[in-house]
């Protein structure tokens, strides 16, 4: 359970019209988004290629909400300084992408930025157990990364709940973010399991009433 903590919604720019990203970001902000989620893909860690620090820098200059930068890339250590300088508010790395995740999380925090760690559906929680005291956020993927529009994997709610129990048992304030297949139908299960940040793509950017869509995802929290 999220213990009454207000749920935040981070619309994923991956689902927006690629020719109107700046406009889409501002629309999400005006609709009440808490953060803007930016999926950075390199064509190696996942098959798709999206955008880099240049877009992050542009959005940082024009948006008034935090930029939640999710690096789905190999060798993330090569790009941390560029994304930090671009104006990222939080940088999330995949535990599968580096054998030195503890060091990299510390490096991000040393640059004055919040640090997150993400794990794919098939990756066990044991992979992040020993960095929970360093990470500000854990991103649980509820789809296999690389493409938008996928269906929420229902079994991931048990993973979220177990992670919540581990974090609470350690007395930590680590945030749980969930990304993949989030809609007004699936959001309540993720929230009940303990997530407090929900990433939503087409469930926000694909809707005419974006403000209503965000409220519906957030629910009564």
C-alpha cells in the first residue's frame, strides 16, 4: 500500500506525436502532470532509438515540471554527465545495463540529481536489493521495454508489493515508479501494491481530455 501518499503521474513522451514533442510536453504540464517521463533508447539495449540530451535540454528550458529521464541504453556511464548537464531532474538506469550500478547511482547523486534504478519484468528484486539505500527511486517495468502500447503484465503487481515490503522493512523512503501498460483500469492495482509514481503513455497523450485522463489514472489519491 502507498500509505496515503499522493500518487504522481508522469506522462511518457514516447507516446506523443514525434513532430510536436515540445507542444505535447507543455500540454501535459498544463493538464496537471507531475513529471515528464523521457524514454531514452539507443537501439542496443532495446531495439528502438529515440532521443538524446539535446531534447532534454530543450524541454528543460521550456517546461516547469521535473524531467524523469529513463536511460534504456548500454554503457550508461558514458552519457551521465551529458544528461545531467541537459537538465534532468532524475536519471534512472537499468540494473541489467551495468555491472557497476552502485557506483553509477552514487555518481548521479554526486551531480546533485536524483538517481533511479530500473529492472525488467524478468529481473528479480535481488538485483537491486543492495542499492536500495542509494537509489531515490526504483522503476519496475510492467512491460518488456522497447515499445509503447503494450499490455500491463498482471503478475508484476506481486513484484511491486514485495518491493514495497522490502523498502518499508528497511525504513527507507525509496519511491516506487511503475512503467508499462498503465491506464485507469490497471493503475489501481499498481497503487494498491505500493507504487506512488505511474508512467502513462497513450493513456494520456492519446486522449482528447488529458487533464481528465491524468485524474483518472491518479484516482482518488
